């Protein structure tokens, strides 16, 4: 069903660009970082000498049936498993696939 701000063409619904609100990322340094080989961590990110350092890190062990965006939206879900890591995680910057800013208390 199309609304005033959408149009459906060949069964695909499109949204008017001016009806989408601008995304404002959370302030702070905490990010979920996806690195090569499928590893996912969250932590307070700093970069130095070609390295990514994550303080207060957690490892995203699994997210089942909620998708990546569901895991980002609700890390406390029973479908998401996070494992705290006692020491900072130090990664080569070249291993990063992408990062997503999250709230300062994400996963803690």
C-alpha cells in the first residue's frame, strides 16, 4: 500500500527523498567495528601509527535471526551474544572493513 510519500513500481516501493529524516550519528568514540575474517568488536576507538585501538571492548559472538541492524539496535536482545574483553584490542587499520558509530554505553 502506497502512502503520499511513496510510489510503487513493479512491486518495489520507493520513498520520497524529502520525506526521509537526516541521520545523526551518536556523539562519542564508541563504534562497532567489522574486521576481516568476520570478526566484530565494539569499543571506544582511537587510531595511532596505523593501528585501531579499542578500549572497553566487547566481541560480538553471535546475532541470530535479528540481522546486523537488529544487533546494532538492541545489543541486549537474547538473540545477541556479546563477550567482554578485559584488555584493549589492538588491530591493524588495514583489517577494518567498516565501522558504525553507536552510543557510548553500547554493549556494556
